[in-house]
């Protein structure tokens, strides 16, 4: 048994009287992609915000490498190597690629008491890191992020997270707004991050994307973990069903059965 990088045990989260997450237990291992599935409002974003230090759990425990952790803010989670990439890559359209890559950690050049942002180094390192993920079209670190495609922005954000030592990479719907070709780029980058030994938590509504990269799957329905299984244990139809909130499908089937039996009131 290997110790998981991240383990949650019985994590619940309420906002005042509203219970959003109930008793979630799950883990992610190095070199594995965990797909987090579930319908709108199931609690996926709340769960990743809890993992990344935005919210504190109401109860339950979180461990990294077997040691209990609690994050007071997102900075603490990121210092521990948990990197979260939001839907639009958390990037800044009016910044250059080099600037955006190093935001908050700019390399500096010094002349005696003077110092200045080292544009050349930033651009070189950023372009090299992004190309390392197979995005070879990006050659100029001075280009503005606003001019990149959605897939390229995702790639920039992932390359930055990996460069600064992320061990857990959380991607909230990174392929949602992308066309087929760009989405496949992002999926390839997810696989490259896994190959480099990161634990990846990948949120998506697209079964095809989930099945293409997932090693393990966790399905949230109304804030509870409704199913968790490994690659190959469920068919595409079963996964689609679960994502639609399996219980809705079960209700529908019961209604149809009742209707066919001639007693719709019984449904
Ligand atoms: N700060 C908050 N206060 C009260 N309720 C909240 C808060 N944040 C989220 N919720 C509720 O928790 C539930 C889950 O929301 P969440 O954003 O985690 O869902 P999701 O699975 O990410 O959905 P989607 O697929 O639409 O992104 C929703 O009903 C939402 O209204
Ligand atoms: Mg969400």
C-alpha cells in the first residue's frame, strides 16, 4: 500500500444551515487522475475549494502524505503543493506570457542597489516550460495571454503549476469551453502531468473526456459520494447515468414501469 498524497476522511461542509457536502471520504495517489463527476450543484466546486484552502471543512479530516493538514487560506494550500486551475486558467489577458507565468514570483536582475524584472529570463523559462508540455506553437514570451486560445491558456496555467512544484493539480472543468482539438490538447497535458507523478483531480461533465484520462472516478450526488470506482469497472452508459444523477433515471424507470402496468398513481 502506498500512502496517498491527499486523503479526505468524512469531510462535511455547511454554509450556516445549508449542508452542501456530507461525509466525503476519498484519496488521490501520485501518478493518478481522479475524475470528479456530478451534476450542476452537486458540490464539486465546494469540494475543491475545501481542498484548496478557500473553505475550511465543517467537520472531517484532511491528510497529505499521511499527516493531518488544515489550510487557513489558498496560499497555504499552494505552498503545500496543491495547485488549482480555474475554468479560464486563472490567467490575465493583458499580461505577457512571461509575466503571467511568474506573477507574484518575478525573477529580478540586480545592478548594485537597483533591481528590475528580468523579462528575458522570465520569457525563456515560461516558453520552455510550456513547450515541455508539447505546446510548441508558443515561442514568444512577450505575446499577450489574451491572444492565446482557451486550450493554450489552460496549458500555460498547468505548466506554471507544475513548474512551481505542484504535487496535486486540481482542474475545474478545464475542457468545458473548448472545441474537440483544443480539449484533446488539454487532455494530453493532463496525461503528461500524471506521467510526471502528479496527482490530478479532474472535474468534467463530459464522459468522453473523463474516460480518456481517468484512473479513478468519484461521483457526487447532492453533496454525497454516490459512487467511486476504478477505470474499467463501469461502462460508459453507467457513468453517463450516474452523472445525470442516477436516482433521477431510477425514478424515471419506475414511473415508466408503473405506467406500463396501468397504475401511474403508484409511481
Ligand atoms: N457560499 C455558499 N453558501 C451557501 N450555499 C452555497 C455556497 N457555495 C455553494 N453553495 C451551494 O452548494 C451547492 C453546491 O454548489 P457547487 O458550486 O459546489 O456545485 P458544483 O457541483 O460545482 O456545480 P456546477 O457543476 O454547476 O459547477 C449549491 O446548491 C450551491 O448553491
Ligand atoms: Mg462547479
